């Protein structure tokens, strides 16, 4: 069962990119007790997203687009976010 932050991330990314693939994985349990673990159970995530909006964009541009779509979540409400963003292959 996903928590409120994970659900918000999924909604924001879906609204922003209309992805052909989206997976938001909560990795927080494997970082329990480490730096950035705030005890919320929602401090570390991996996002895998595929969307046409990423066509022709560099890896850095795609990551910036995802971070912008997520607003204050990265760095403020989530300690660590791994982003794997790509465009669909033709």
C-alpha cells in the first residue's frame, strides 16, 4: 500500500507527463536508520518514467523536468530521489 507522498508523486507525474510507463517505488525501508530517514517511511524513492515529453531531451533535462513537476517534494519532503526518465522508443 502506497503512502500519501508516493500517491502525490504518482498524481503529479501523471498529470504533468501522461506517461506511457510510470513506477514510483518507495525504497525507504532499505534506508531505515540512515541519514535522511525521518521515520515517516517515505524518505527515499525511485521513479522510473517513460513519456513522449522526454523525446530529444538530455538525461539532465529529463531529471530537471521531473523535479520541477514534483515541486517541493524532492529535497524538502523526500530526502533521496532516484530518477530514471526516458522517451518511448519508436
